[in-house]
């Protein structure tokens, strides 16, 4: 006969933590994680550094190879300001995505005290993550890299070294939008640069142009 109380489900049927039970992470580490969010993943940190390097390198090429050598002053100024503004917005969005808590569920909150505070209805089903011992809200998933359950988790992106979840999804969308805009802008500038070099003297297009070999 089914009990009138709420139903509790998890994969490994771990019991609830008692009020005096301790979790494997210390309280000081938990407090630090709440104040500062940064994933110490080697692959993610390398990918994040590569992302910054590629954006800075693209800015260098556009500014010093294509725009500054141009004889059209306003063409260089307008496109330079536009491209650099988009690059700064892309990098700032990348930082916000990487350093913002994506919506991590507190570790070890599956205690009897916390369960009583939820005021669950009779027969209501709740889920506990057996890996971080936390009550999983709806649409929350455990990330093996962040080692936390993330609310409304979309995916873990190594290029931003973080999960994309409830609290940082808007920053991730802005980051991808700005990257798409500067990529399209750079392609358009490359097209103009190519046609101007074909019509004019190739060696005068830029100081970075390769030397012309004679016969």
C-alpha cells in the first residue's frame, strides 16, 4: 500500500542526509564557490585562452593589415571603431559567461530540514542526485566537469570553460552573436581588401604583403 507521504527517487537510493551529517566538501570551500565561480578544467582553460587569442589576432589583422594601410580615412575609422567595439563586447560576454554561476544547485542540500522547508504535497515526486547529494529541481542536470547539478542546463561548453545554464545563458547567446557579427564583418572587409589589391598594386596594399619575386 502506497504511503501518503511524498515519494523520493534517486538512482542509487541514497538516504537523506541528517542535519548533523557532513558532506565531502568543507563549508569554507562551499562559501568560496558561492562567491567566485571558475571551473578548474585544463581543457576548458586552454580553449578559453585560445578563444581570446583568436579574437585578438583577428582584431590585429583587421586593424593593422586591412584598415590602417587604407587611403580612405573614414573607411578605416568607421570600420575600425565598429570592429573593435564588437570585439570588446564579444570578449566581455565571454568573461561574463565563464565567471557567472550558471545556476548550480547547492551541494548536499538533501537534508531532512531542507525537505521539510519545501512543504511538499502528499504523493509529490522529488529527485536527488546521487553524485552531489542535492535535490534536483525540474530540468536540472548533473555536469561531470563542473561536478554540480545545473538548473536548466543546456550543455557544457569548453570554449567558455563553463556550463550554459539558467543564469548565464543570455551572456552565452550574446557571445555567439558578437562572434558571428565580427566574423561576418571580417569576411566583408577581406573581400573589399582582395578586390582593391587586385585592381591596384599588390605590394602597396599593406606593409604585411609578401614581396614580389622577379623573373
